[in-house]
């Protein structure tokens, strides 16, 4: 970091005005606030040997000079020994050496002695000025032997010698001393020439290089110089309110974090203390001086907010132990914020992001959900498993465990931290609901928290939050017990059926990882066995068990579990895949096969035909009632999908060992509706009936749109646009133009061009409840996943997590109000309900096209 400061000329100052403090290992609070520095006072506790010696030599020469300006004078009736006016000291120095050309140079050299306390204004009220103010040497103030009498020849010789050798060093220090003097004056006392001087120096500071000239000019008048003497002095503490931003001009500081110790050392040219100002958050770390005599430039918060806050650098990087741990980037203002921008997390290590979140996004208000917090809660399973998150939270909560003596300030800090962890738990449950309770480690942690909150009077206010979380946890556990032993069946054709559920509203039954499912596994000769396994069972176990039952007599390494689709396509499961049965395509079948004999697998005859469903004359069913019940049915399926399932689906459920059964069923339903439309049309030989059906389906799409079931709307319109349907020329010719026009509008709405712009604009105007077109949400997830790395230089790419969370939030938004549709007047409610719950479907495009050809052979030209 040093190199960014190589051109900075503000250097060579000497230490501090603050009192001594403890060693760096046990930092103590800053004892003296240098908020209003006085340029008349020294910046060091004692002069450096070099300046001491220079002061001695100059004084000897002055005293020896017959026409010396150093005289005893009476001021306001009081005798002051050996003092001289600033103007005469300047005259004398200009005459002394040819290297001193100007009065300003000489004044700077005298100020270099003033700032170390070698020379001082007689009343300690003025820095060195080329004016009539009186100054005298420290030696004369002390009145020691050196002060008395005419100097010996020997001393005179030594003084002359020293001046010859050392004056140029003093000469070089002059400009910096002048600058420090200006920077210690109150803003309003800085003259325009002085501001110009400061401005010229600021140009060389790398930490300011991104700022415009006009901003640097403004900074010239508000920068304050601070000097600190002792290593170990605390500049500010983690958790303090942020009041200033600093640039380190000389020396180094340690960045210390509770529970971690020193995480970074900042050097000359580095800046710090911006984070708290930008985020309006408490200090993220304690800053401890690592060396004696550190020099800093300071900008106080009100000026920072006025001048710098909105023009700050685009990227902010925090390091720990030499490695980036958090990268923040400027984002444009959101409405209602008083600044034009704020910083958002771009990437970071999981633990640092959590720490940043706890310290900047919690604690102030328990109200709304912060977007960064929400993104983190929705996506942390990708980069920070629940167990690790709980561990980190427990560490934060117990950050006082190793600290014996606590000052009241420490205690306040620790209590704040505990409060934040409790608030985090509350928001966690709010964001992901029951999923938060699925890990036993989370439940244990919540119980620990509850016990600690009960026992700690400082956490009284948090009791209601903890009770609320406990109640939700108890409700989840009760619900889980009630539904223990839930059982499903995947019929050879159709949707999974719930055989048993303790749920009071069976339609809203969520498929859980330990629910059993009964399904078939075939082998190459089309014999099969029926298995019953929990949903989360791996492909490996299913394979082994099926092979055993089907007496394949091969080791598991020779076998694969594979889906054979109705078109004969095969897709092999990974050994660690879970929720296998629900993941099959509509008419797909599960096979166990010898690896080398995959090619021998053929689909079953029955896979070509329609699935079993209610055979009914569609004409007699009310279209509105169909749309209504389709929407109710799909709402329940949509309701059961957890946002996490989108992540499992996108990253691959085998990465998480988590099931995606509810999402699988919902996606299956989309295909089912789509192929139902096609199947019905191509299996209706009568032209007039087909025409009636097309009209009915267009109306069905219109009702689905009206009910805001866009998933079914897409499925129906896509079904009608399927090649096997769109080629039915005779049928379409007979569709009234009014219907054709409506259908064209629908097709325009599902048009995928410009990334489904038409649909996105349309859906963007809707209010919940609504059922979104789920395949597009999954496409957005996949796009975000495949277009962006999860990890960037060892840090989590949080921008990617944000993109994914946006999509997951769409689902939350769609369900944020419950469905309360006005039911159409029932005509055949029971029949409609059972009809729509399982459609008869052929999903083999080749078969559908052949059937289409059969009902309407291609016209010969
Ligand atoms: P702020 O939170 O205002 O005060 C402490 C400062 O330490 C912080 O701003 C950063 O500027 C600086 N800092 C440097 N490295 C780190 C780090 N790894 N974690 C937190 N703060 C850091």
C-alpha cells in the first residue's frame, strides 16, 4: 500500500499530543480528543534529539550575536527573559544562511522548532508567525544552566559546526511544518494562500486521486491534522458511532475485530473509517496505533456527508491478513435515501459478509427487511451451509465468552451484538419460513438463545422476538409430527398421488424429504418391481435395491439408474441424485440397467399412449369452471414450492442432497396441461368437435389470464401453438376471426423474443396473488447461474446471489396475498375437479404429429 503514497510530501512530522497508553496488545481508549488541535502547541511530547540539538545551536548563535534580537523584555509589566519577535527571528535566519531565500521559508523553519516544543510563543497562543509576537527557546523557559550567560568559545564552535551540517535538514522540514500548522488551524482562520498551499499537497495523495479539483479545494479547508504519540492508542472502537474519515500520513495502525484480533495493518497512504459513514452503521473494527508518532488527516462526518459521500470511489475493498475479504461497490440511490448512493456487497468471504451484515443491516430497526440481508438469507445455502451459519452466529452471540473484565462500554457493545443475532434469527425465519427449522442445529441454537435471553436482564426487550421464533418453531415441529409418515404414490401414468397425509387441507400438502413414495423400477425386459422409499433416497440406493429385487446379479458399479422417456430418450441419474420419482418426465419410466447395455433399453408400449385420466366429453364442461379449478389446483401446487427448490434445481439437487419434489410436480403440471391440449385435439377425429375444442381452449387461456394463472395460460397457448396443432389447417380455417385475433394476442404475449419482454411488461403490472410462468423463472435462475461464477478469486460472487434472490423474491411476491377467486356458478364441480387433477396425456411429439396427420392429412398441392 505504501506505493500509493510515494508522492505525498506530507511527511517527516513527529509525534503526538496524546498521553501514553498501554501496549498495542492491550489497547486502551484514546485519552485526549484532538478534535480541536491548537497549532501553537507541540505535536510531540518531547523534542526529537535532532531538533533539540538544532534549537540549542541556533540559540547559542543568537545569544553570541552582539546585535541579538534575543533580549529580556517586559511585557504587560512582566519580565520575560531572552525572547524575540517573530519578525526579527526571521530577519536573523534569512541573513544567517544563503539557502534561506524567503521570509516564508524562514518562518517554516522556526515553526518546525515550535511544533516540537523547542521554541514557543511566550503565551503559548500562537504558532510561529512572521509578526511581532514574542517567542523564546524552551531552554530559556526552563532557565537551566545552559540558559545563563555568554556562550563559551567551545560551544560556539560546536554550534557553528552543527548549523553548517544541520541547517539544510531544518530547511527541508519547513514546508511540512507550515502545512501541519495550517491544517491544525480552524477552517475559518486559513488564508487563501494557505488553502492554496494545502491544495497543492492534496494533489499528491493517492487516496484522493479519484476526486475532482473542486472537491480537493473544498477539502483543503476542512482537513484536520491529527498527531498521536503512543503506539497502542485507540483511535476509535468497533461499535462506536462513526464520526470521521481518516488518511494515514505517517505511521501504521492495526484493524482489530472482536473475536478475531488484528485482521489488517494499514500503512502510510491508506485510508479508513469510511464504512461507518457511508452505511450509517457502527464502526466495523477498532483502530489501534501500531507505532509511536502517527500522523493522520481527518474529515469529520458532516463535511464527509456534504462533500464526499456522493463522490466516493466506486469500489471499496476490505482485507484481512493480506487477502480481500469484502468488496463493496457503489450503487445508485433508492428513493427515500438521503444520499445519492450507498455501497452494496459485490463479493466476500461468507464469514465476513455475515459480519458486515450483522453490523450494518441489523440493530437499528426491527422493521422492514434489508435487501442485502434478504439476499443473504435466501441464498446462503449455496456458499455457507446452515451448520456453518449457526456456528458463526453462536460465536458472535458468545463473543464475550473469553473476556473476563468488561467495561460498561464493552458490555453495551456485546449486548448490541447479541441483539443483532436475535434479530437475525427473526428475519431468517421470516425470509425462509419452515426451512429454517429443518436443521436440528438451528433448533438447538434457537433454544440456547431463548435460555440466554431469559437469563439476561439486558436482553429483556428481545424476549418477545425470541418467543415469537420459538412459537413458530413449535408450530413447525407439531406440523411435522402430525404429517409424519406421509405417503405418496407415483402411478404408472399421471401425477404423484398423496395416499396419506395428516394435513387438514390435503390439497395443500407439501412433499417432505422423509415422505415415502411408491414407484416402479423396470429393467431391460420390461419386468418391474415396486419400491417404497423416502423422497430423499439417493439414486444409488434405489438402483441397488431394484437390482436386488429384479435379480440383476451385478455389482452397483456396473449398474445405472436411468429414465427412459416416451420418445426413447435416456437420461442417466447421478448416484447422489435425490427425489428421483418426482423428477421423471410425464410418461417417463425408471429403469435399472447394466451400464454397458444402456442402448438395449426401449420404452414400454404404454408410454406411447395417453396416460390414464378421466375420459370425459369436454364439451359439456364449463370453460370458466375448468379455468377456475385448474387455477385452484395449481395454486396449491405453487404454494407448496419452497424458494430454495429453485436453487436446488439450478445448482443440481445432488449438491445439496435436498429434494425438489414440489417444484418437480409443479413443472410436471405445466407439461401436463400443455400436452393435454395437444392430446385432446389430435385425438378428436371430428372436425367440428376440434373447432369447438380450439375455441374452448382459447377461452380457457383467456380465463386463466383473467385469474392471473399465467403458468396455465402459457401451457394452454403453447399447447395450441404446438406443431401438431398449428398444422391443423382445416380446423383453424373454421375458427372465427374474433377468436383468431385473441389467439394472436396471446401468442404475442408468450413471444420469447427480447427475453420474454411482452410477458415481463404484462406481469410487471399485476398485483398478487398470481401464478407466474415458472419455466421462465427457472430460465432466469439458470441464466444467472451459467453466466456468472459462484466464486471470484476465492470470494463469493454476491452479485450472482443477488440476481438469484431477485427471482426467488418474485415467487414470494406472487404468493404474498392468498387466492380468493370468486367461484363461477357451479355446473359440474365434482366432475371438473376430478378431471383437471389428472389429464390424459401423450408427450411423445412424434406420436402427436402422426396423430395430427391422421386426423388432418397434409393436403396435396
Ligand atoms: P469503519 O467501519 O468506519 O471503521 C473501521 C474501519 O476499518 C472500517 O471503516 C474500514 O475502513 C477499516 N477496515 C480495514 N480493513 C477492515 C476489515 N477487514 N474489516 C472491517 N474494517 C476494516
